[in-house]
C-alpha cells in the first residue's frame, strides 16, 4: 500500500507545472561534498518555489531518513550492512562504480611506474579507518581481493588525516575517485591498473514507488552529469 501511495504521488507530481515545498537530499560524506551541493543549487535555481534541504548522513541513517519520510532521495555507498537491492521498502539503482586510487608519499618508488596494481603495495604499511567502519571494510576487502592482507599501521577515519600521515612517509592509503585530494599534502595519487580495479558502488535510493517522481529523475540526471565532470578530471 505504501508503494502504491508513493507511485500515486509521483504520477500526481508529473501533472504539476512548477514543483514547490520541501525536498530533502541526503548522502554519505563524499556525496554530500561533491554531488549533492551541485544538484541542490541547480534545483533551487530552476525551481524557486522548491525548498531544497541537504543532509549528510552515513548509509544506515540515509535509509532510516527515507523510511521516516524525512528524505526524498539518498546517495549511499554499498556496505555489508546495506539493504539488498530487492528490498521491498526501497527503489535502488546503481549510480556509479567509484574507483579507488592509491595515495603514496610524493617521493615513493611507485610514482615512477607507468602501471601500478594494488598488489604492488602489498608490503606497505597501511592507513585505514576504524575497525567496523565503512572505510576500514572498503580498504581491507579491496586488499584481500588483490591477494594480500594489509599491514595496518595507522587508523584515520578522515581522508585528510590519512593524507597527512601518508605525507610524512608513514604509509599508504586508498581513497575514492570522487574525493578531491588537497594540494596541501606532499603525496601522489595513483590510478590503479589491473582487473578488476578496486571500486566502491554508489547507489541512489528512494522509497518504493517514488523512483518515477519527476524531481527524483531530474536530480539523478544532475548527479550523473556531475560524476562525468569529476571523473574526467585527472587526479
């Protein structure tokens, strides 16, 4: 019944010339930095009567906000705790595979190679997130898939903190392509080769039946365009 209600709301919205009222977008940290502000501003400029609200939240909280009707669209990173794609409460669609890049000290020997795989960093000390967190899980899973268990030397949940550690020649780390690395740190970002290239999956989620809403469709087009721009920029 709830899905039918959302579908009816979406069909009704298709008959409205100018959208108005509250419209909330939520997403994890990188999405809230690189994707949602652009989409939110563009929507606000196109639809002056629309009250766009942005919320940064971890994936679990994003799904809760959707369920409680406190958000209309969520951008989430798939984790081991994410609802399955066929969960009847949500409409989920893969937005993009966000590749992971290797960050090493600026004078690291790997910076002189034309081709670097994740396995080439198997003997390095690693900077990862706190155990149990999405960043820790992401790094360890990628390394295991490449054939090794990372030697975890340092823990940092913020990528800026991790980059500062790497810049002091104390280890290496993985960062997603969507995260823009500050030039403040003496590090080099390396796009990895090999099959498959480690990546995280980013999903756009709405309540079941709401995927046809014209604002949701418009937002997704804006987010996809923003992704294309970011991915075309060399690290």
